[in-house]
């Protein structure tokens, strides 16, 4: 059963500012209809006893502990700076006017 029409593909392409040729429009119409068919099949599954999840696999925190360590020596860090002023890097101005 065709749910997506050629006109709907053209409308979505226009909204997305996509220039599609005739072959692309037909291919996308076919692919979108196949996607909707797959969802129709999924809707027939009995999911009453399935617990809702936000991820397909269990997730855990992957961040490392925040441990204070030794800092780099300022003069060593600035030694290869192409432009510096006292204890800071000097960078080109990229925003000339804020407003």
C-alpha cells in the first residue's frame, strides 16, 4: 500500500531545499513507503510485557575521576607560541564588532 505520494516527496524536498531529479523523487517515494511498511509490521508486535527503555543496551558513566595533577610550566607552554604577550597567548581578533 502506497502511503507517500510523489507530491508529498516533492513538498518535503521543497521544505528541505533539495533539488531532486525525477529518478530521485521516485526512489525516495519507494524508500519512504518501505519504511512505513516496516513500522506497520512493528506495530503488530505484542509489547505489553516489554519494559520501556531509553537505550537498547545498558549505559553507564564513562567519565574518569577528576584528579588534580601537576600543571605544565607556563614558560614551557608559551615557548613555541607564534605570538605572546607576557604570560598569555596572543591571537588574531576575529570579532571586530559585537553588535
